[in-house]
C-alpha cells in the first residue's frame, strides 16, 4: 500500500490512496476453478487510466470475506450465486454492503443457474451493479462489464476522496484559525499541511510580502519546517538558499503560482498590497488531487493570515503608543523614559513568577507604561521641584493616581482597563498606609501590588531630581525591610529570589541621565 493521504493506519484511506496509484484489484469469487481461470485469462491485459489489474480469488463466501477484510480497495468483485450454499453469493453481497458498509466496490453477480436466483428479484432485493448469466458472458461482454465497473469505482472513490479531502481542509483551517499570533499561525499552517499530505521528508515554509502606504516592502519567512526549520525569519538572510529565494521573488513579481515535480509554490493575493506565498518541496511528485487540496487550503489560510496580520499590527501599534505615552509622561517629569520600559519587563517577570495566566501577564506588561499617566494633570512646578514636597504639594501629587484611573477606566479595551487599575492602585501599601484608598493586603488588585514592587525597585536604582541611585545591596535591604508593610510579602520574596535577573533586565534600558 502507498502512503495514505490523512492517516497511515486508516483502512479507508489506504483504499483511497490505492485508487490513485498501483493496480485495479479484481476479486473472482467462484467455486469452479475453470471459471476463475478463464476470467483471469480474459481480463489479464485490461488497462484503465494506464493501470493494469491484479486478481484476488476465493472459492467460497467465507474465503471471500477474508479477502474483503484484508483488502479494502477491491474495485470489482465477480461473485457466483451458488457455492458452499445455494445462496452463498447473495449472502456475501448483503454482508459486503451492510456489515462492511462497502458501497464502493462494484459487485457483478454471475450464475450458471438463472432459475436459482431470478434476475429481477435479485436486482430488486440486493445492492448489485450487474447480473450476468455465465452462458451469455462472452469475452467481449466480460471486458465491457469490467471496463464499466472499474471506471464507476474510480469515479466513486474520486468523489469520496474529494469529500474527505475537503473535510480535512476545513478541519485544518479551523485548527489554524485557533492561532492567536502570526508566529503560531505559521506553525499551525505547516503542521496542518504536513498532516494533510503526509509529507515525511518535505521542507515547507510560509512567506509574506506586503507594501504599506509608505511604500515599504516587507518579505519575511513566517515559519519553517523540515530542512528549513533553523532558517532565520528574514528572507534576505544568508541562511535562505539562493535558488529558493530567487523562486519566491520570481513568484511574487509574476504574481503567479508555480508547480513542478519537486516544488509547489502558491501565490495568493490577499489585498492590493499584500500576498501570501506557500513553498512546499517534496521527494516525489504530488498528484493533481493533492495540489488541488493545497490550492484550497492556501487560499483559506491566506485570507486568515491577512486579517491576523492587520490585527497584530494594530495591537503592536497600541502597545508601542503606550510606551510612547509613558515616555512622554516621564520626560515631562524630567525623568528618563527608560523607566517605563524597565518596569514593564519587571512586571512581566513578577507576574509570570506568580504563575498568572499568560494573557494577564502580557496585559500587565503592556499596560505598565501607563502607571503614571495621571501625572499629566500635575502642575510642572510640583513635578520639577528638586527638593521635598510640602504637605499641600504632596496632596496634589497624590491625585495623579486617581487622575490616571479616570483617564483610562471608561475604555472597553483590556490593556486600558488593566492600565487604569495599575494607575489607581500602584501606590497602595500592603499594610493599608498607601493611597488613594488605603486598601489593605489582598484587597489591593494584584496588578497594583506587582507594580508597587516594580516601580519602587526601579526608582530606587535610578537617578532622580531629588536623589542619587541606590546600590543593589541597599535596594535588597529596603525590600526586606518593607516586606509585609509596603509590599505584598509573596511578591517581595519573588523579587528578591529573581533579583539578579531583574538587575539584568534593568541593564537593557540604562538611564541616560544617570
């Protein structure tokens, strides 16, 4: 048997695969050895679609059942009516159709005793495809019957193959649609194509080309497998073989798909500026049917890719704008903008150490730059005061927490809502001495407690208008002293356990003013 299309162990799929390659199997079920010999002699040279025939023989219904259990790709079965029992052939037909649920094999009933099984009643009561009297079955009529039956079987299996293939494409597309990011999307595409075609030694990758309104052309590899699994993400990387790079660029320029015996390259435009390219290489030529499946699948996932790319670009823009806004607030305070990037990374580390769900971890990370957005409403003479604030100035400064919350909380976007909570609660203290609400312990939302540690830890290690940077030992001592007072004890312990890693994160974005 050849490789199945969908499952190597599925009998149904082995039969489907056999339909498209190899020989046509003909079962001759008859207890007369001369009839079996003559049938084989007459049909031995039969050719349908440039494929010959192979014979399976049985002298009883019981032997025939064993044949059908062992071979699920029998195209024709010539079945004698009378064998070990008077109606053995009829019983076998009913078993094939009903118990085996085999509706594909063409069943031709043959009898030397027409009166034993009247033609009209047999055709009416049994699901057969032809009824022949052995005395009337000449060489020409036998060949005619065989040609017609094989072609009928071929067409039935092709339709069945198409149905199962399209079902697989739909299922594969659904699996791909579960992807949340472009990288995961690309990997899912490759996984599903591999499953779809059972490509064991192939190399596949997805390339995406776009030209935005600024006329910037991008061409990158989204995912790779097989021989290309270690390939870099940019198409102009030295790791990409020149012949393949040339092929992809040629397809993108011509805007036409290219299929050869060794490769399949599909070009699917998704808009006037964007296109998807799927490159597949394989060890043996793909059948036209598999190429058709790839065409359908490529078109489906390309449109999804475009929508996901737009969505991801919008999300990336939103996140970048949060950093820009956070930087702007810090600069208005005459502080370095690196603070917002550092606290974002520290918050991510602490949130993950707390085993929070990954979507929430990412939300805290990307909302963290908004923690001091309320300072936009604080007068500059207070923000820029080099010394300590008096009591009145301090009361005004404390309002930035509520101002930040008021700016963000009405949004329906998750990042903005998380940002609103961070802005409002990051100055609350575990012992209830913080502001603006004096919340105690776990009553403070977790994002506020995380930001409280990240914000103070980073601020202590940074230069400010009113202080010099603290040393690592001084910061660690402060965390120890404030555990259970200013800070959530668990989060404080995690910060101390991961202190070296936090310092390494801070080093990625050093203060330009320190």
